C-alpha cells in the first residue's frame, strides 16, 4: 500500500493578496486542465494526494513553501478554479465553517456526477472517517480545522485536511487517497512529511498497534461494569488505569509530560454503554461510533496496555520534506509577469492540444524560458519504521 501523508508547517496569519489569488486561480485552472486532458481526472486526484506534489503546486503558484496557509489557500484556489462539468473533479469542504458543509456538498457533487445514493453515502462515510481517524486514532496534539474532499466523476476520492497545535503554533497536513487505502484504521496515509517530530504520539493506525486495536474492541464488547472494575482495581499483580491517572505513579513506557496525552479525570461511561449495546465487530466500527473521541480511544488503549499487555504505538509517524515559495518573499518575491506569461502559455497549450503531444511538450518547456521559478523539492525521505 502506497502512502500519502501530512506535513508540519508554521502558522501564518493574514490573507493572500488579491493580485496573487487571481493569478493563482487562472494558473491552477490551466495546470489542472492539462493534467486532466492528458491523463484524466483520477491522475490529478492521485497527484493532489501526494504531499510533495501538493507542496510543489503551491510553490509553482507562488505561495510560501513553509506556510500553513499553503493548505487552505491552495485547496480554496482549486475549489474555485475547478468545475465538475469541465474537469470531472469536484472539491468539497474547506476551512473552518466550510469544512462542516462537506457532507452536503458531496451530495450535490454526487448528483452532478449521477452517482447512486449508495455511492454518495460511501463518499460521505469516507469524509467522516478520515476526519475521525486524524482526530482520534492519531493523537499528536493537533486539532483539525480544515477538511477538503476531492472526488472525480469516476468515484475516486482524496482528502487534504489540516490541524493546528496551540502549543508550538504549527500546523499538520493529512493526505488520503481512496485507491491507496485498503483500511481506514491501518496505516491509511501513504506518506507522512513535516518538520516537527513529537516525543510521544498515540498512533492507533500503526501496524504495531494491531494487538491494541483488537483488545480495545474486545474491551468495549464486555459489560461496562467489568471495565469500570478493571479501571479502578486492575488485576492481581498488574497496574490499574486509575494508577495511571495519579501524578505519583511513573509509567515510563509513554509520555505523561505531554498535555494532549493526559488521561481525563473520568471515563464517559454512557458512551461505552452505547458501544457495548452496539457490539462493534472491528476497530473501524468502534472508531466510527458517534461519541467515541480521542479520550475514549486513549483510555481504551491504556487499558489494553496496562491490563492486557497489548501496547499501542507511541512513535510519531511524521516524515520530513522541504520546498520553496514566494508570497512572503522567501526565497524571493513572486514574479507577477512570469505568472501571467505562464498562464498564457498553458492556456495556449490546452487550446492547441490537437497539434500532438510532442509539439505540446515543446510549448510547455517554454515555462522555463518565461522565467517561471521551478526547482525540485529537497526531500529527506524516511519511510515509516
């Protein structure tokens, strides 16, 4: 299974200037039109799910390589520049309040693509589960505030979403691709890139957490009274979860010093009762159950570890990447004239598609002669151990 991923980027404030946004929309539209014309809509969705390609697109469009805004701005640009009718691609959701409209927008897009109701529900489920996994199954201290859902006329989808850390003012971006993920809960991100590695991260999607996932499901299938007893008293010769929650007890296997991994003062027993009545058959059903959030996932993982010896992964699955950009003058200001010339060249290339691919590629090589800044990103690729 290939991996898309997420990147850690410093938070930037303010808005992209209007002169840049206008050019970014036109340039993005032409770039996507060429990709769709030559390779089809699915090829673009595959590219957008690659964090390196996504970052490079932001650079080509003149945005910062190191800004969290590259996520929200680029997806916003694509949402305004792409149309289901012209490109065979729909972009739903977005930043803040817009992200909460994703499910309803997927239904509208599904109607445009003439999807069945079953297919629309499948896409809506994918949207909800990707957000749930990156909120609860991977806990690194980031709160999601951006969720963009890309889907093609053929039904393939990709997700680009971002979370914020209030501790160090960084953002983390998550990428998903439907054709690369066979499971929502077992290493579904095909690459993970960034600049910050956490000392401790609860990663329930890691293959190393398989035993903990199975045990978590077994735990919630037991009567709540039994789980409450285990939490309070544990078993003979074993530590209880209540001990974990006291500051005097040292649990060296994990990081008690990280605030976002603290256990809550109590467990939501009402939710666990509902889960027990539901009797989930696997971890995906457990995670997708309404009301099961980060604290519940964390609590079940710790019970599985301390009581049953099924330890989850506490290793941050982050990877590293580097690119460059220009809105803030890093490493130099965006060249407006070059962007305008690039738009014209790309537009002409699309209009003259009938001249053949070889001649078209000669036209596209004019990008360099037009002075468009381009450079391969420097990548420090560290596959997940």
